[in-house]
C-alpha cells in the first residue's frame, strides 16, 4: 500500500510537470571541420535540421550556428538569450555536430576560435529555465561530455560511449535522417521522440560500419535520469524521458501545430500521451485496478481529443 501510494504521488508529480502549450527552443551548432569535406558535411547537417525545426510549428524558436558564426562567443550569447526568454514549461534542445576532444578529464567541443568545454555548456544550459531539456552531442569523443552534462530533467545523447572514441562520427548524419524519415515514428504518434530518433540513428550507424566492413569506432549512448551511467538500450529507469520527449512533429501533428484553432488541442493531446507514458512506467508498482482505471480514462480522453483534431 505504501509503495502504491508513493508511486501515485510520483505519478502526480510527473503529470503536474508536463508542459501545457509550450514552445521549443532549438539550438544547432556545427563546429570547426578542419578541412573542406568536414566543413561541408557539418554545415549541411545543421542546415537540414534548421529547415526541419523551422517547419515544425509556430512554437519553434530555431537558432543555427555554422561557419564563422559557430564560435564560443556566439554560442554563449545564444544560450544566454534563451535563458532570458524561455519558460519552465518550454522544451530546450541543443545539438552539437562536429569534432570533439577529451584529455581524460575535460571534453571540449571544437569551434572557430576558442573551444567550449562540457562544463561550460552545462553551466549555460543550467541557466535555461526549461524543465525538460535534451542535449545531443554527435561529435567525436562525445562520451566524455556526459558526466558534466547530465542532470535530472535533461536527456543526454552522445555519439560515442567514451571520450576515447576519437574518430570522426557518422551519428549526426543518421540523427538528421531519423527526423526526415516517417518510419522512425514507431508508435505512429505523428511525432518523433528522442528515443525513436536515437534508436534509428544507432541502428543506421551500426549498419554503416557493417556495410563498409569496418570496425565500428563509435557506439552511441544516452543518459536521462541525471544520476546514472550512460546506456545503449532502455532499462527500467533509463529512457523514460527520451521516450516522452517529442523532438519533431510530423504529418498531421505538424499541420495542426501551424493551425491556431488546433494548437490548444494538440497541446492537450501531447500532455495526455506523456501522462500515459508515465502511467506505463509506474504499472509494475501500481494496484492493477487503479492502473487500468487511470489508463482507460486517459485513453478515452485521448480518443476524444483526436476526434476533434481530425475534424
């Protein structure tokens, strides 16, 4: 009984923390390539994301830094601006594309001019009031950044499992592809979650090395509790935040997000979907009858809202 009560309280806390009609702040930084091929590749990935995010809905605030704009000063200024403008109910997404380095102690993201450390990025992101955050570090040696970046309420994805995987990565290419490919939306929710995009990119990255008959030099990982070691697959504790974090709306949801008459309904739908995710997470510790009752009620509400959206 005490465990069930505790879980119910935790569930209520999770539901209360879900955003209402919120905005999403996207920041993509394509770092220093060091040679024309890498510069072109990193910039192209960033520009693809820029278009995807700008097309995603009226609630998107999109900042993209490439070429000579991808400096420590500009990135710091951008994150400070978001810290001023964002609200607790908003979402924040930071994507790093390029080269990184790790000396055994500190990770650095390579930029034009001075590099920026994971500790500095964490400090800047900590000032952003958005309660739900996602940092996707698709650079080489990105596994070395996780310890500095992780915190409760923030999902961290890294292209490499440690800071010692220092070769250039291909994860960024497939992260972009995941957001362009409707098949990445496994639950057919008309949005691609961080977990769906991670799984897609991880699978495609592994297939790339197999097709090239090369030893894989990158192994993507994630951490989304703020308290644990990074993992490669969801566990009972890891993956809940990423699974409920919609990175990009697609299809009908994207059209609805751009329709002022339906934006409120869409926000309610997303809140209910996150409530259902939270319920499923707590199922094992809940009274079966209570779980069924709450889940049924949420599903009925979700169906009613979907009917209104489909009109």
